[in-house]
C-alpha cells in the first residue's frame, strides 16, 4: 500500500502532465475563428468596399505565428479575469498587429482607400471579435504600412452579350468612430451599360435580354411601307367618294323641294303654271260677256219697270 504523500504526489504530477499535453486554443486562434465564422456579418456592417469580396477575404484569414505573450495570456486566463483593465494597458502582442495588417489588406482589396480610416475600420473589425483590445494599439494604427498598389495594368472592362461595364464615381465612407465623424472619399464602382448597337430589355424574370438595333429600312420594311401607303390611299379615296355622293344627294333633294314649292304657289293663283296663260276667248267677246253677266245679275224685273 502506497503512502498518502506518494499518492498525492503522483496525482499532482499526472494533472500537470495532462495540462501540459492538452493544447488549449490560443487567443489568436479563437479570434481568427471568430472573424472567419462571422465574415459575412462583419462585411455587411462595413461602410466601404465590396462586401462579398471582403467576406471572402475574412473567411480566408490565417492565424499566423503565435507569440509567447499571447500563450502566456491564455495560460493565465483563469487567474487574470479581474485584471482586464490592466491588460488593456499592456503592449500589444505581435499577433494583434499581424491580424490588423491582414484586416487592413482585406479592406483595401475590397476597395476601401488606404489610410487611417481603413486602419480604424480594421481595428473595429478586430474589436468585434475581441472587445478588450490593448489601448496601445490605437497609436500604432497610423504606423501600419500602407498596402502596395498593384503595378499591373487595371483589368479591362468586362462585357456581356448585352451590357458592357464602365466605371462611375461613388462616395465611400469609413466606419464612424467615437468622437470622430465618418470620413468619405471618392471611389470608382462598376456600372453596366447597354451596348451601343443593341436594344436592352428585361424579361418577366428580370434577366437581361437584348436585340440588334435596326436603323436602316430593309426590303421587309419597304414592303410594309408600300402596303401601308396603298391602304392609306384607298381609305382616302373611299372617304372622298362618300363625301361627294352625300353632297350630290343633298343638292338633288334641295332641287326637288324647290320644284314642289313652285308648283304649289302657281296652283293657288288660278292654276297657272310656269309658262304664260292662254286666254280662253278673244278680247272682243270679252266685253260682251262681261255685260251679259252684269245684266243677268240685275235680274228680269229691272228691265220691265223701265
């Protein structure tokens, strides 16, 4: 039977060996994993750059070399939970600077202008996954080396069967910080433009569609034009013929009405017509007839009294 002291010693040695052999994830690895897993959400909250490009760059971040000070912080996490304010005043570990450099490179690759604003945006991204960063990192943000501009020629504007890509000027603003307004700068962004020789449309699903723009009149167009002109001429002739027929009918109706009125007026005056009236007896016998009519009117008694 082992003595109690020997058993206690062996137990302590075993626990120390297990703690030594069990690898705990370092703070840098945990922070990098946070940036990778939340790449899309972090990219959607940035104020500049192409968000899909930034999300892809954040998802591909590497942990980098782990410094001794970082591992030492991990080993003493259980003992120093109450000293976070003191830890913020410590010099920043090399892993923080390396991660900030990677974040600045990702922001610049996504289209953010290189400068202090991009450095502050990278600090904000790192702060989202490690809220208690050393305060000594803030002055060092301005000392981060700017990302070298590519020396290769810019990529030519891409084109599609319907559209071609051109560059337009937009205003990009960095993430605002406490006590400082957001700084905005001009940036170039791609914009699709319809090809000059095409007519661009969109179908019911919203997909782009295009067709060749026809500016000259071909044989088919000439035939259609001739048919339209002929139909227009026939229509105009029909309209003119109908108008002439209506005018002729109206004139004939007026003539008939005038003739009926003249005939009615001549009959009321003694049956005379349009021509001269012919006397029924000679003028010599007219006087005798008038005298005979007057005598007949006086009656036979008048002549007897005289």
